[in-house]
C-alpha cells in the first residue's frame, strides 16, 4: 500500500472509536506518530501507553481518574490538607446553583479531560450557554472521545465546583506534573500561562531543564523559571500516590508554597505525542516496566 493511501486509511480508521481496542491502538498510534505499533513487545513510551490502555485494567484506576472519587484516595494516602476546597458535586446541570457559588470558581467534568470552566467574575457568566456546555460535557464518554482511554470508560459523568486558585502576579496557575514509574518520580513537566501563552517544558528533579520536548520550540519554555520552594514535597507526595502503579503522572499546583493536588493521568496526550529528539522515546520507555500477562489472561485486573 502506498504511503499516501495508507495515511488516508489511517485517518479514516482512527475515527472509528468502536473498533476492538487491540486493533484500534495500531491505527491511532501509527496515524499520530508515523510508526508501526508493536503491541506485544512495546519499547517506546507511547507504545507502552497504548499497551496500558489495552491491557492494564485494575478497577482502582477508574477511581483515580475520577476528579471527585480520587479525593478519597488522596485523603487516605497523603491527607485532606492537600486537596482543593470543593463547593459541590452535581449529576445534572440543573443542580448547579450559581447563586450559592462565590464570585470566582472552577467547574470541571469529573469523568473526562480538558472540560474545565474557569469563572473569574460570576456576574459576566451566561448561565443558559453554560448549562448547554455542561449538558454536552455530561453526554461525553472520554473513552470514545479520544483514543479509547480505558480508565475513563465507566466513570460516572458528574460536575464538580472547586475553589478558584491563583498565584499572586500571575494570570494562571503553574502545573507541576510528575512522571512516576513504579512509585518513583523520574522527571516533571511544567505548564505555564495556560490562559494566554501556554508553554511547557520538562525538568529534572533538581529543576534543571531537560533536553527533550514534544511541542514546538515556540510552545516550549525557554526562559529560566523559579524553582518552587515545595518541589521536594510535591515529588514525595507524587511518589506516595503513585505507589504500586507501573506508571502514572501526578499533577500538583503550588500556591504560595502550599502543595495542592491536581489530578492523576495514566495516558499523557493519549499516547500520541512523541518526544523530540526521537531517542528519548526509547529512553523514557525504558523507565516503564509493564506487568506480565499470564497465560490466557485478556487483561491485568490486579493492583
């Protein structure tokens, strides 16, 4: 099959979200990376993320990606003091009572990724438009929305209202995302200025820039940024939360030196974005030790 025809076929096939996961993973991976997937002997990081989606299915990860249910896990593991304040959890848009919320708040979908509404002035909010948006979110299943991310498939659709967090002299929060393998943080990803000029970059655990990226230079952090005073604490907390898991990315915010839990992610960028330079796909892939499927086992359900 010619390259152009193959690319055309992959573009079509990766849109068929109801295909069997073992088959679909091949189409998705090759469409986005240009590489053939070896699902039974994966080596690169994103290959292993595809394996993770297809074969790693302990029920606990359904809880850990749920932005409300995960709070019990965080409270048990590290303490309630690291959780952001919440104002309510809602099954339907009609349950959201804006008059009872403060002037500034954030509402997120608990069952998906990227569905966040940041409100800095409640008086400017169009409630009719917002209810329609919430209804759309609640009708979305993240498994079919992206690349069959298994952990989200059976998460109950809900909305959660949280306290609006802000650092002084900054238009948006800085995200600190720790890549943890078998309970050990190897490096972190930092996101800046999500609201305006979103940039990101990878750092070692001493907060020194690392020589790889997955976005363009223009979207990468190139200026020196200040090391957070609580970096060691965020690393330690990430490792506690990631214990017994082959891989998970644990996100934190730092507000005036206080660590606030963000979320846990098992499939960064859906396993679509390769690292640049290419050699780091294998280097980072080597950090991830996948559990073994037993003879006759279709997926791993033990934790």
